[in-house]
C-alpha cells in the first residue's frame, strides 16, 4: 500500500529499502553502546560508571514516547524526522568533545538520545501507512540491518575518527555522518497529513493511550517487551569488557564495530526466514534463550580474545534475529491506517527498551561487586527465568497469527 499524495513525480524507494532510512538511530546507539565504552575505558573510567552513563543516556528509549503524540500533529512524519535527527546529530558531535567532563557528557548524550528516539518513532510510525502487511518482515529486517549494522559500523568509524582527527573536525564529521542517511527520507511516500491540532492530541493522549492498551495484542506485546525476556543488555557492555579477556583496543573495536555490523545484519536477514515460518513472538522469546546460552558459555570460557570474539559475535547474531522479530511483531500489532500509529509504536518500543536500561545498570553494579562471572550469570538467569515464564503463559494467552507468513487479511 502506498500513498502518492505528496510524493508527486519523485522516485520512490521500494518497501524493503524504506527501512534503511532509520540508520541515524543505529549510528547514535552505536556511539552509546560501543564507541563510548572504548573511548571512556581508554581514559580509565570503570565498567560500572560506563554502564551507569549508558543506562542514563539510553533512558529516553523508554520515556520519550510521552513526547511522541506530537508526531501525530499537523506536520508530516518526514518533517518531524528531519527536525529531530538534526538535534540528535548535533548532540552526538558535541558529546564527542566532552569525554573528559562526564556529567556534561551524560546530559548532552541523553538529550540527543531523546531526539533520536523521536526520530526513530517518526520513521517507524510512518511505515505501516505506506506498505502492505506482506512487507512487514522485510521492512523489519532492513530497518534492523540499518539500525544494528549502522551501530557497529559507526562505532568503528567513531573510534577511527577520534583517534586520527583533532576534536573539532572529528565532531563535525561525526555529525555529518549521522545526517547523511536522511537523504532517503525524501524518497518515501507520505500518507495524508494529520488533521488533529496539538491541543487536541495532548488533551486526548491518555484517553488514546488507554484505548491502545485495551487491545489484547498490544497488552501481550507490552508484557513480552517490558520484562528482560530478550533485551540483550550485554551489548551495551561488551566494548568495555575487552580488558577482562585481555583484548586490545584495536581488537575490541574490530569485533564490536565491523564484526558486529556484519553479524547483526546477517541476523536481521535470517530473521525474515524465521518470522515467515513461526509466530513472531516465539522468535522474539527464543532468541533470548540463545543469548542466555552464549552468556553461560562465556561464564567458564578462558579469558582470551578468541572466546571474547566468538561470544560477542554469537550474541549479536541472535540479537539481529531478535530485532527483526520485534519490528515485524510491532508492525503486526499496529496494522495499517492506525491514527495512533506513531504513539503505539513508541509505547511498544518504550517497553522493549526499559529492560535494556535497568539490566545494564544492574549488570554494571554486579561487575564491580562480583566480577565478570556475576555479570554474565545475572544476564543469563534473568533471561531464562522470565522467558520460560512467558512461554508457558503465552501457550494460553497468545497473540499473532497462527502462521506469520499469511497474507494480509487472512
């Protein structure tokens, strides 16, 4: 389904390519989850402090949805996306200059994350109205190729740029890199402009939110996402754990940058196959079990670079599959022609991101108190317990189609 009302004669991206336009979100997340850890560890900052900064900086991923009703007011999703991604890119550039001032660094990074999250929700809320339901898994996959792949690639690029350029030119180049993918937004068709005004949207926000939360599929999605079922929190810590495995900065950058970009992209694409054959919620939970298996394997593994590299890549492979399942499951819940699409997508994303922040904070504290083994054990056990509980519960109270690949309207 496409709407050419505002596209005019401009060429349009095919549906699978529309997902790639979310790459700036991946760039920002790559900076926070990977590049930040490498740069701050080089300055002697502890794993617990880095994880605390990460948890605060990522916190907008679960509260910024309260600001997202604005995306359903007056202007196009394209206009909102461009505005907020520009704020995020400028904040990232500024943060790269503040690594010696951790309080200011954290504040600026958090503001930028809030803006970038709103950008991501504008993009995601835009998608269901310009594509058929049969494209949900494909757009979910390419969105996550762009998101996770850009995260890994941008992390490696950040470390390279910071190490080889003076601070000010490095900040400018990083800002422009984040903004570059937004050119694709001009080749995505637009649905009709929203007709509600800002006063109306915010006056009815909680009523609308209540209506959204009454949907059975949405409630079950929120339960699945808000618990640490498959939050993959260790991805925010791997870049600062290299010294625990006697890995050099170059090795950590190569694995968490280029390596993660490639393996996550492969996982996202593999997720299409699984989501077209199994319930998307089952794929989501199942990848959590696989992440726990990796954490348990690393628990007793030798502290060598080989085991570190294998663990990071396996964990991120399963994360790639997981995020395709998450995105396509969200599209399935929201559906086409939903006047609250952006708000509902924001709510679901908020629920999924909540456990990433609180598990990152907890795991960083446990690393200080009990070392690497305690951190890995917490990640694995919490995932296994919550995932098993939800699996048993969902056998009775399910959501989604019996066959995820069924055509729209089946």
